[in-house]
């Protein structure tokens, strides 16, 4: 359901759904410690809430085995977590986060060695989209939603299909996905997500100043983005993963019926069941292969 | 009159205003030769017919002098003024003949490929497609007219387009006119006592369709008992008698001439058809036919023809005809449509074709058993009492949902390193610690922050300043290179002409590559020649691309070269392949007598 043009009370009311990466394996080896990270993020969330009285913030934790909502600024359950040292909202968030981590740990099982330790990004993205859909259906007067992903874990190629589906549905509902990548390599999924949904992607150079990055780039509401310049990536990594082995590939075979991607020639498409014809001779080159290049 | 040449006296004018040089015009199949009477004047003309594209001429009825204007390929024209219109006509016919002949021969005799026999319709279709799509036209002009590809090859890959055009032209049959042309009013000649009826094939068809008795009579009488002319004479005599409202005379004549009687009687075939229709009426309310249709047997029904409302004795009733009957019958026939699609010239053929089609349609409705069963079925369906029906359980199709887990999970061969990853491989998180430990450390961080509060200050001022500076710098740098909108493409920021040229080059490169790769492996000399042509055309594109790069302002040059790079790569791959295959060929073809080396 595309978002109805909301009759806003003001142009810049926003709902920010923050996807927080709580993959313990990543945080244990990151240069930025988790507590520092949390300080930056909590201050940032507070700042968003002060930008406009009607702004809302929702935080979803992306764990290793599960995802869950850990904070919703519009709910009234924050009262009970009074703590002298910090604003109420922070303490409630931290409390919930801790509970989430305990639950997540209980769900962990024996993993084979060498598996990429990626977080369940597809899960939290889907949860964010569901929440946003509910907001859309809540009435004509609702804030402009957007999603902010704070990810550090590497991409899990087995989540490619689910993430792409989520990205396309976000595109369809005009929900921009901003992403801030905290890891050391590059994340193709995050780049594609921001590119396709017209969001902003940035990889901070200096993680000590994370708060400054967040405030400069990601605090801008959607209306202001039409006249505020935000950093643009030079190129986007459009590589896909194949459907059969979940490897990242940049040249492969496509089923012309359902557009599933395969790295090797198959007789039959495993998604839609259509039968492929004979392999073309080498002479008919370009029709069967697909090459994605940036900036076509 | 087949003449191989035409010689006429004419004046040659270069423009319309030019008074014209008098001389002799001689046209043969190959060329046009004009020799002026005065050998000193400069109007001699010797043009080959190959270059003549078309001809125009002034009309005979207008006040203009008889001129013939021949246009040539370069859009020049040669105007000849003749002495009279008959000369002009002769020359025109001759030129028309030559042009028609010339159009059939293909321009370039190709080596081993058969010439394509194009029908006029095909040519029209292609021309229409070219006119509609300017991209296509540009490609066509670039490749076919310069000899790189032939027409056949160009259109061979576009069969779908052509087919689509053809199917758009639906074959519609023209129906009958709604005006009652079978109701012919004769033209009377005041002086002699003759009455003339005009009969055209269209009218004949309509008469046969509307009056099946006449049709039957035609089939049986002609050509056995009487000629066609006699038949129609009798028919029109009957018409005339009807029109004179003289039913008594009609009865008298009918008694004399039995054939005439056929035309004067009521149409019994129609009557029987009407009765058949009534019998087939569905009791579940079919408005098709009811008793009222059989109005032929009802007395004083409707407006009589020629406005006559008199009642007459019953014996003459047979010879009366009422207007409403005719109109209804005509309407029914028009709505049915044209049942035959035959050349209308031959009446006998038309009659037979009509009879055949009637036979077919009656056969279709024939099997009474089927019809009555169908009616019974329909009756039972329509008179269902819903309350008394049993429950309607439809058979359920079994639900087949694939297990989503095979879709999303995959434990098989999860690559540790991605293949050929320019970014150096996905980060492998070194995990010396066990799961418990990592979770434990996370929870510790949370407790510490809960105990101590947020970091103070959240961010150091110098760090913040640095970050801010770096960000603003990079934003202002890239703004002019990449543009504000992440979705905006480089092409939009190029000047329009450059963008169009680049896009055109893309499509033409694709076209060339399509034909190039399709010609491999080379098996005939034709393909060999074609590949050579294509390779030359491809090599010509490189300098054009360089030109484009040079014409663009310097800040966009890098972007343009990025865009042009894939074109280069594709062309390079093709030319490499070509050269490799040439080498192989020359290595192999040592002993070939007509080697291509």
C-alpha cells in the first residue's frame, strides 16, 4: 500500500525507526566499544525527539539469533524506569536491550566454524516495515517515516532475497532507508538499500565522532532533504547473490520468468519451475548473461 | 501496345518559368534522351532511368499545358512540355511501366543470397514502420543505405514488429449497405415506352440474399432454361408489375408465364424459414422469433407498398407485397452480414457460393436431436428451485506451499570468501571468544553505561569539528561531479545533443554486434563478406566516440569516458574475436584454391 500523501501538521514531523546492530561477535572485535556506541546513539535519539515535539522514534535491535523492539517513544511504559543519572527514555531502552540480549543468547546454538557471523538484518528490516505500515493505516495524520540502519556486521548472502524483497517494498511505500555502516569493509546490501529507496548511505571515517555524523547526515527530515545537500556515494555495489548457493556473484544466469539469479546453468528454475531451453552457443553472447555495472 | 521506346516532340524546361527548349524526347527502357532541335543550345539531357524516382503531370481537364515532371534521386526535376495530352499520356504510361519494372530489381546484387521478393504490402509496412519510429529510421539510414547491412538482414531481426503491424490490420468484411438498393426504381424514358433498370453485381448479391426464392429460381433456370439476361428481364417485369399496384394484371401474367409467377408470388422459402424459427423457440423466453414474425399470412398487416391501403380479393393476395415485409427482410439480411466473399462479376458463381453457404449453415443447425437436448438442458437449468437443491460442494484444489525454509536458509557451501572480490573479501570476524563470552561482554557494556550514564562529553569538540569539516568538504566536492539526486544519471547532465549521440551510438553498436555475433561460425562466403563489412563499420565508430569525448566540457569528460568504456569493451571484444578467427582461417587455408587470404 503506497503511503497516502499525509496531511501533516507540519512538514518535518518524522518517525525514525532505528535498527541497532547488537551482533555480539561484531562488537567484540570492533574498534568502537559498545558502550561508546550506545552513548552516541542515545544522545542522537534524544536530539531527534527534541527537533520536533511530534517526532517519534522506534528502536529495533538486530540480534544474532532474533530481533525485537526495544524502544518506542510513543508508548507510555517508560515511566517505571526512573534513574537519576540519565533521561528516562535511555534507561528504559537499556533495560529492554539487556533483556533482549539475554533472550538472544538463549537462542544460540552450535554453529559450524567459519560461518560469516552476520546479524539478522532482514528480520529487523521486515519488522520496521510492518510497524511503518501500521502507522500508515492509523489515519491521515501521521509523521513521515524513515528507517535508519546502524549496521556493522558483514552481509549474510543467505539473506539476499529477503533483504531485496524488503527493499522493494520500502521503495513501493516510499520509505527511505538510510544506512550508516560501522564495520571495516563495505556492505553491498546497505548501499543498494539506500540507493534504491532514495536514502542516504555513509560509512564514517572517524568512529569517535559518530554522534557528529549522525547529527549532520541522518537527523535531516525528509522534507528538508530537498534542499539540504547530503553526501552521496561515488558508486554503488550492485552485486547480487545467487539463489542456489547464496554466493555473491556479478555475472550469472537469470530466469526470464521470475528473474531468479543462478550462478550455473540449470535445467529448471527452482523458484518458478519453468524449464530452460538449450544453452545458447557462444556466438549469441549478450542475451543470456547479465552484467551489472554501476552508473549505466 | 508494348513499345520499347517512345519518341515525341517536346520542350525541356529546367524550371516551370523556363520557356523551354524545343527538341525531341526519346525514352527507352534504360534512359531518357533529349536532343534539342537547335544543336547549339545547351539543353541536351541524357539521364538513366535508374535515377528517376517518380513522375508528376498536369491534369487533362485543367487549363494547364501538358507537362510531365520527372523527379530524380537528388530531388532535381526534369519538366517536359508536350504538344498535346495524348502524347503526355503515352509518355506517362511508358515511364510508369519502366519505373514499375525498375522497382522490382534489387539494388545490389548480393553474392549467394536469394533476392527477397517483396510484395507491395510488405514494402508499405516497412515504410510505415520506418516513418513511425525515428530511431529505427536512423539506424536504417545508417546501415542499410550505406551498404553495411542489407534490407533482409535488417528486417530479419524485426519480424515481430512486422507481424504486429500486419495483425493490426484486421480483415473486416464489408457488410451490405443499409439502404435498400434492391428496391430499384427504374428510369423511365419519356419518349419511348421503355423502362430501364440498372443492375450491378452488388445489387445481384443483395437480391439473392434477401429473396431466397429468386435465388433458387436463378440456380434452377439459368443457364438451362433461360439466359441470365432473360432471367433478369422477367424479374424486373415482375418488379414493374408490383410497382404499378396492378395485382389483377399481375395475376393474369403469372398465369401465363410460370417463371414470372415465381417472382410474383410470395417468397415461400422465407415463409418456411419463419415457421421453422417459431418451432425452435425456447419456452424460457427467447425473443428471437414468435408468431408475429410470420406476418406474411396475416391479413391487412402493415403499410402496403406504394401507399395503397385497399382491400382486395383473396385470390390476388398472393401477388401483393407489403413494405414492412421487405424492410424487415432487408434488415435481417444486412445484420447477418455478408455470407460470401466472392468476386461479384460472375453471377452464377455468386449464386452458387451463396447456396453453399446456406447449406453449410443449415447443416450446422440440423441435428435436431442435439438441439432438443440442449433445450431441455437449458430448460432444467432455468427452472431450478434453489431451496430444493443439495449443497454445492466444489472440489477443493489442494494447497501447495513450498517450504520457505529452503528459500531463505542455506547451509550448503556458504562461501567464505566471495569470488574475485575487489574489496578484499568479506570481513571475517575473528572470534577467539565463545558465544557466552561475547554476550557477556555486551551485557557488561550495558551495565556500565547504566551505572555511569552517557559518555561525557558525547563527542569531543575537536573530533566533531574535524568530522564536520570533512563532511562539508566532500559534499561540496561531489556536488558538482555527481549531482544532488542520487538517482540522477550522468546522461541527464550532458548537453542534449551529446546525450542523443551517445544513445544513438549505443543502439547502433548493439545492432552491429547483434549481426556480428550471429554470423559466427562463418560457413559461407556471404557471411564472410558480411562480417568484413560489419568490422569496418565498427572500426569507424571509434573516432566518432573520441570526437564526442572531445566535444564535452572538461568536467564532464571523465563521466563521458566512463559511459563510453563499455562500448569500447564490447567493440574490442568483437574485433579481437574477428582477428583471432582470421588468423585461424589463414593458418588453415593454405591449400585452398580460392582461399580468402
